[in-house]
């Protein structure tokens, strides 16, 4: 089974998306749903996807879990980890329709770079861990020290790092990212998605050569058994089509065996998310 471990749906007519502000986001400021993605998956030979939250809104997650999309293998949703009723909210989502497989929060948008280390957040992460869900980590280099400490503090919680922590690909290098990422990779309970990279590169001129130094480091640090492919569609459309993103990741990868490729393009996602 080939799995795209990171894709989104949204509808600006229904919700307001703070991250969608500015003229640069005009190309994706419309509704995207299952019918917009299905043919792209077929053309790319992708069998299943992981649908990931875009808003800090419980209703969005409830809606995703009710979606009629046969290719969605599971939903990484959102709950307020700091809420005193986080246990009840998680139980509600797990008891309803659909398949909740993980939780995510836009940590890199928090003013506090150590947000993950707050006591109330840690109580929420413990609730996620208790229910056997994964936790998607959305951070940049600024938040990596807190992410490293959190991964070490919750050795039985499966963490999945989104977008390889958004290094400065457009600049050609990112010293802080390069220094800190090996510390996160050293935690065996952390996997990483090769996703969201083209939008950290130059949107109009990126090539696989721009991605390669970052991809090769990630594969070296984490190993082929903890790396997952994700398209980040439709965010990726700001910089390239679904096919272009898939081809770019493919061209940026180091030489892999057939077995290693099967893990990266599906097996690892199946295991990490218990699909």
C-alpha cells in the first residue's frame, strides 16, 4: 500500500484560516475536498492518505472524521491539549465515525518556544499517549529544543515530525536546524515526514537539487525505517503540482533498496499510525 502521510482539505467559505492571509495565498484560497484529490492519487499510484488538521478547531476534526472519502486511511486531528476536558474530547472523537490516528497543534505559531514543555500541554500529551494515538510535531528550529525534551519525556508516545521541521531551504542551508535535528532523530519514538519542503524552497524556481541536501541528511539521521512521504497537498500547489512534488522528493532521495522504498512510501506510515 502506497501512502501519502500528509494532506489537507479546507473550505474558506466555512472557516477562517489565519495562515491563509496575504495575496501570496490566493492560489489556494478556495475549497479543496476529496473530489479534488482522488484523480491525482490515482495518477500518482497512491492508495491511501493521512488527512491532517489545518485549524485549532474541534469542529474541523469532527467534520474530517465524518467525511466520505474511501482513500483517507486516518485523520490527524486537533484537540486543545491544555483543556481540563481533553480526555473527554479525545474519547468523543474516538467513539464517533472515522478513524482518529493522531493529534496535531501548530506549535510553531505559539509565542512561547517552550510551549510543549508546559505542564498543561504535557497532561494533554499524556492523554494522547494513553489512547495509543500519535502526536504530529509541527515546529521550526526555534522549537526543536522543546520538541527534543518532549520526545525524551514521553518515550512511549509516537511522535511524527511534520515537514522536516521547516528548514530554510530557500537559503540553501539552516545552521540551527542542522545542529538540532540529530538530537530529535536520536529519540527512537520520533518519525519524520518528507513533506512541506517545496514551500520552504523558492516557490517559482526550486528543483530537486535544492531539496537533496536536506532530504539526504534527514534520511541519514532517522534511517529509512522512520521516514514517511507526504505531499502537503494542497499547500504544495503554491510551489508545484502533486506530481511535481512527488517527482521532486523522488529525485532528492539517496539510493534506496526496493524494501526501503516500500517503507518510505507506505510501510512506515502504516506502522507509525497503526493504519
